[in-house]
């Protein structure tokens, strides 16, 4: 019978990079520039304009309501006002585009807002997608 002795990994202290550090030039300009290039390519190239339109529509709505902080209540209010304008699938697409842009541009992850997700799921209740009839070839 063989026994294996497992070595415990040496605990390391995690390095936490804060926004303050990046603003105080803790990172070289080369690193910041490379990160900015990578960030600029995160949105899909073919539909980037649609993402920007959805994000700008949200930002314009926020400016009209004098919103300074993007909280769960702000997003609930925005999506509840727009719920009647979209079908369920389009509504989820709008949410996804705004979510992606908020993560990239504002570093806010709205997928962690449970009330917003519950609201979005509730708006799809009873929605039946239109089915396309199959055309049989004769």
C-alpha cells in the first residue's frame, strides 16, 4: 500500500489592485494602455453600435431623472418603464447590452441585483414566442 503525502500550499497574501492605485500611477502607462485596448475589444464588433445605443439610452434616461448612482432601484425603475415597449426576448437583450456596458464602462455588475433579475423573469411570464410555420417542400 502506498501513501501520498500532500504538501499544503504556502498561503500567499492576495494583491488587491484598487482604482486609487491605477489613478496614482502604480501601473506603467504601457500596462494601462494595453488594458484599455483589451477593454475596447470586449463588446462584439458586429453589434457594438446596438450596445452603445442601449447604453446611451440608459444614460440619457438617468440624466433626465438626475441619477448619480446606478443602484438596483434605479435599474428597476428604468426597466419597469421600458417593459411595455419590448417583447420579452428583446427586453432580455436590452438588459444584456446595458449590463455588458455597465461592467465595461462603469465597473458595475448588475447581474448581482436579485430584485432586478426577478423582475425581468416576471415580465416574461405568459409570453409566447411566435412560431414560424414549417414550409414543406413538395
